[in-house]
């Protein structure tokens, strides 16, 4: 595991007074994480669903929940200029959640 600092990006839809969608500003929250490579089984399970698991981040559950924007969980991770889409979350311990991500091209 490699300790890194990442940005969790959450987006919640915004509407004007008439109910029309508005431009939204993503909410970025900087957190500490442990970076791991995706295991072989995670890679193949994602491949069956048409996804490509490329990296896994282990994050503190409280920080992950705090990154939510109006009850919309983070959808993306930004790490050193690279954006990843969160394709699966899995709580491994009481205070740790793993984010399985695929790289956004």
C-alpha cells in the first residue's frame, strides 16, 4: 500500500426555481488514502460488467461520508492529475472503505 493524498469529487444536481437543471460545481474533498492495485478477481469481475478496475483506494469511512454532497456519494477520485471513476465501494473494516476505480480517459 502506498499512502497518498487524493480528492474525492461529489456532484449533486442543482435546479432553479422553475425546476430546470443548473450548472453544478463539483465538491472536492481532500483526504488521505492507501493506494493499492486491483486484485485479479476484482479486475475480472469488473470486466464481466463492462468496466475496467485499475486501482483501489482505502479511505476512512468518516472522511468518505463527509465528502458526500447533499447525500450524493463521491463519484470520482482525482489523484495527481488523473481522474478515476468509482465503480464499487466495499467496507473492509469498521472504519475503512475500499474504492475500486477505473481510469477516465
